[in-house]
C-alpha cells in the first residue's frame, strides 16, 4: 500500500504540486512510512483534527470509522500531548459499526 500511494504522490510532485493529502483517514495507518518515502510534504488529517479540536477547546472526542481507524492508534497518537481524550468504541461495538457500514 505504501508503494502504491508513494507512486501517486510522486506523480503529483512531478506535475508541480506543493503538497499532498490523503483524503481518507484509514490510509493514515501508513502515513509515517509514506512520508518517509516521498519528498512532497503530506497533510495529516489526524494532526489537522487535533489542531482544530484545540482551537475549539474540545476536551473529548468520539472516534468512529473503519475497523483499522478505530483499532489502530494513529489518530490517538496525534492527540497524545494535547490533553484531549479520544473515546473509541469497544471491540464489539467496532464490529457492529463495521458490519453496518458494509450494508450501506
């Protein structure tokens, strides 16, 4: 997945882009590996979300998403030193959310 995304980012760089963004949050599971393979700066949705939450003075956020987004810690890592608590559904709830998202 990293190589695939890196090819795309490198194509954007060749076409003159100044930066790139992964527009889905799940691919951020490989964000750090991808950034290490490309020269173009990448915008991190979790970091931008953290910045916004701090500006809005939020203290606690709920994280809903795909199974990798909820079960991995790449979103929580962006909030590590922010003082903002990220609440994630329990494993059984994550499975339920995942099943429901497949039917829609």
